[in-house]
């Protein structure tokens, strides 16, 4: 997937765009052109304000649903929903996006539960604390997995995250995904002193989740 920087940062640096979108008050740009993800592969493709990058081949659909990991006294449930024409207030473009909320239980105690947070179609005009409830994801450059960002609410860390399919397309096998908080680019919302003695991530990392 050969994308120019303007599109790549939607998927690789998406959490940065999320942070700056919270306080964006500008009028939302109208859709002026609809294109497919495949159209963006052209090395000469130029992303324009008002573009809508549409998942015309429904490549995001296999990830939609509820997924659960349970082990080591922890339980993580991801709810993945597809939002059509999600508006990026920084680049002033739209694309089909996977919106993720989650529930995290540790030693029988529910620490985070955003599963029923209402669906949003942009981060524009959304307060930071509300925005932290949502992860947003799109296809990676090679289309083999998802890339985006998610906030570990317990630690107030927003980080690069990857979600990989484990056994998609296998007949008679319950689908699984694997989540990685790779931490290549992260934002810590608390002072450095807060993180002394704390783990890199509170949420289970590098674990497989089963579709429910």
C-alpha cells in the first residue's frame, strides 16, 4: 500500500490527529469526491480536502463484532464497529473507520467499561476525556492487519496499536485477533512521576481475543 504522507499519518500517527481534533471548532468540510482505498495505491494519488476514502471492498468487515480475551486474572472485551465517512478534522477528509471501545476487568474488578459509549463520526468538538473512550483503526499499508491507536485509560497513555487477524477465513474455526500496543509513538497524559513503578501498559498486550 503506497500512500503519501497525508494518508499514512491517518493510520500510523492517528492518535496525534485524534488529540488535535478534540478542540477543533472549524466547520466540517463537505464530501467533494468519493474514492476507494485501492485508488490511493497510485503513487501519484493526491489526497484533497473533502475526499472520502471508502471501503468499497468491505475489507474492514471481518473485524466487526465483539472480541474477548481472558487469562492471568484479566479480561479484555473489544467492541469493534464500522463507521462510514468518519471525518478527520485535521486533514479535512473522510474515510470508513473501525471504532473501538472496550471493557477491562482485573481480578474480578471492572476498571474500564466503555462498551456502550455512543458511536461518534468525528473527534471534532469532542472533549479529551470523552475522546479517550474510543480507538480508531484502518488498514495497514500492506492491508494484512489494522493499525491505529487506543488509550490505556488506567495509565492515561495513548499509543500506536496493531490488530492482526489470526485465523480469518478458516471454515469451522471461530475467528481470533491479536492486539499489540507497539508503543513506537505514544502520548502520556500524566506527569512522569505518575508512571514511576507502573507497567508500560495496564491492558493485556500481545494476546489473542476470540470473537463472541
